[in-house]
């Protein structure tokens, strides 16, 4: 009987929240609403930084910009509180959650390590062209590329207007314009057009990369003839 009672309790709770969400959704028809079981979708809690909230009910939303907006964990939520948070999100008054590894204290390698919190500062620096590899630690092709990519970065290390970088796309949030559907995915972000990076689709030898960078660099390389 206890098991049946618990099941009924869960059903009632789910229906209660379904009704709450439906009520708020009527006022925000351009926003998609969903209810998910946290055990079946635990990865979503982690994506929003809510996996350790300790609360039975967690609320979060994706903004129109693709960013993630978790609402501050609390034991109970009222309809008007959910309404208020969604309105703030639409007006850009909520702070998005950004999944990020710690920013490296040192950058000794010629290949600069980028994380979620340093992405804008490094990749969107309008004074520099940036070639960035989005990789996964378990990816075999990424491991094969690593020595080639490092050699490439070494050859260009004296070029102040060019950055060769990499980011673990499984541990850091990637901006929508730099979306990675497979690994490695490489983008070239020119200094004069950071909002429209170009996905690299050429060969993966050092010479292939060098030829591409020479052709697409927005600032001529000082040692271009020697490279």
C-alpha cells in the first residue's frame, strides 16, 4: 500500500506542476514549456548547474539567444514567481548560467586554452584573428590532430595578431555561432567579423592550415614569406 500511495503522490505532484506551468505558458506563447523527470534527464540539471541544488523542483529555461537561465533553487514556487522570472529572462535581466572549466592561470603552450568564461575575451578579441579547435577528450581524431595543431601554433607564435586556440567542448558552453556537431570542429574567427566565424573544412596537415591562414588573415603576417 505504501508503494501505491507514493505513486499516487508523485502523480498528484506532477499534475500540480503541469497545471502551474500551463497557467504561465498562456502568457508566453513564444516560449516552449516542458516538464521532465530529473532522474531520466539528470544531464539537463547539470547543464543548468542545478544538479546539486538539493530541491525536488528545479526550474530553468533556454533563452532566445540559446543561453541557459536557471532560476534560483527554492523549496516552493508560486505562479507569479515563475512568471516574473520568465519576463526578466525575455527582457535580458537574468544572468545566464555558463558551464566552464577554471580559467588557466598560465598559458605556456603555443596553443592557447580557452574555457567558457574566457571565450569572449580570447576568441572574440577584435584585435586578433583566432583559429579555434573544439575538441572532446575521448576523441581519437582530436588526439591525432594535437601534435599537428601544436606545430602549427609554434610556427605562428610570433604573430601578435593571430591566436591558435582550443577548447574542450564537452566541459564548456560553446556559443551558438561556434556550434560543434562532431569533433574536432575548427572555426576561424576573423578580427573584423567575430559574429560570423567560418567553419574550417580544409585538410589537416600543418601546410594545409598554414595555407588557409595566409589566405584568410585580416592582417598580413610579418614573417609571411618565411612561414
